[in-house]
């Protein structure tokens, strides 16, 4: 496509290869760049990006008024990706990918048609499409939660899925999100991660605070019966199935326990194997690149893990909802 975006336009779409090329022309050595004043400014802006991602920021107009040079602004995108990669927490990666896609989508909405067409084309989408081949459609939508995206709810004709007005914009945003998420985490050299560590720690602390604010202080007495039963089984030295280990680890991780705290729960087992436990806990907690959400009550039942159901279980369909419910009940009583 014969379009050349200028530097001001590239900052809105830093994931484009043209944007990356611009930043690369100004950054020969990352180490040296991070030590320079433009590098310090880029790192500060990168932190802002990640913090904005954590707070689900959806307004982006003010970013155009910042005085950073376009190449520094784009470098901040690259550094933000390094920050979340060094943090080793998949939830940060997912938040950043979502934020960057929302941001691009925000700018695209007010963009000249040919620029919009070009950016969409760069991520493999035709803005003029009123239908999309089924195979392409199913590749694009698996992470879109609204039921209307399910293939069974779509108007499919002659191998094509018809698109409603405005849906192409949602698909562009989702495609950008998926591209960015798929590229992460990056393999960042240890030395660079060490250099970024002060900022990474701030971000991790903010994330931890968010989780704690969402679920509050960890209260074992509010655990659902299934999770308490799994902990008792561990303490008694019973061998848990893979799904049992997965359910408890993902549950504890989601309510805000860190890897060491989760490993402590497994350490209650008489045959505790620290290395194996750390490996499994880190994997399920997202270090391997995918953050897993704990199974719902329906899945727990399927795997025979819904144990000691009580009357409050009738009000929920997810162990996390049970936990929240019990904590709120305890708060009201106190
Ligand atoms: S109903 Fe849900 S929360 Fe209650 S024990 Fe079963 S899986 Fe756990």
C-alpha cells in the first residue's frame, strides 16, 4: 500500500514496522540509550504506559500534547514491552496488549480513511469488508467475550461471516491486541532486566496492590469448601490430580498470593518437593507466558473437585465468587 505515515502519525501506532524502524534508527545500543536523557524520558513514558494499562485508561487525546520526540515516544512502547516481560507476570502482558490496542483504536476512530485503511491492512484486515471467510473469522474472535461473536450466533453465507456496521473496528482492535500479546513476553537480556528492575518493582507492587484491593487481605476462612478440601488433602499427603493442583494454584494466585506463598501451601505436604512445586506454581501463575484463570464450579464438578458444597455454594457459580461473597459477609458482620 503506497502510504507513508509521518512521524507524528507513527506515534499513534507504535506496533507498526515503520514505527519500529524509526525508533531503531535512534537507538543503537539499548544499554547506552537507557543511560542517556532521551532514554530516561522514554523509560518514564514506558512506565506511564504500563500504569495506564493497569488502570484501564481509555482516553488518550492528551498524549498528543506531550513534548517527547516521536522516536522517544515509540521507544517508550518498546521499553514498556520489556518492562512487562521482565516482570514475568502474564496479567501485565495482557493488560499492556489491551491498552495498546485500545489506544490505537481510539486514534483510528478519528483517522483519515486512507490511514485507517493502511493501519488495518498492516494487521491483515480490510476495512471495506462486509463479510469475512469463516476460517479467518474464527482465528480472530476466540478472545472476544460477547456472545454475538460466537459462530453459532452469526449470519454465515457461502463460507463468509457477515459483519454488522462498526464490527470491523472491533476486529481491528482485537487483531492489534492479539498481535501484541502474541509477541510477548520478549526475551530481554538479564542485564537489561536488572537495569529496569526499580521500575519493574514499582509496577509489580502496583499490580499486587490492585489484586489486594480487588480481593482484599487473604482470608483462609473465606475459602470455598472445594479449595479448603484441596488444602486439607495436601496437608494429609494425598496425591492431587493435575486438575486439583491447577485449581488450587490458579485460585490462590488470582486472589493475590505470590509464588512463594503458594509454594508454602504445598509445603504442608509430607512429601513436599520444593523444586517441582516451584516449577508447577510458576508455570500456572503465568511465568510460562500464559496466565490461567481458576476453573468454574461446573468444571470443578466435572473433575470431581466440588467437595463439601454448602448452602452458600447455591449462590455462586465460581469459587472466586464464593470467596468474594464470604469476605463481604464477614465485612458486614464486623
Ligand atoms: S459449588 Fe463451587 S465453590 Fe462450592 S464447593 Fe463446589 S466448586 Fe467450590
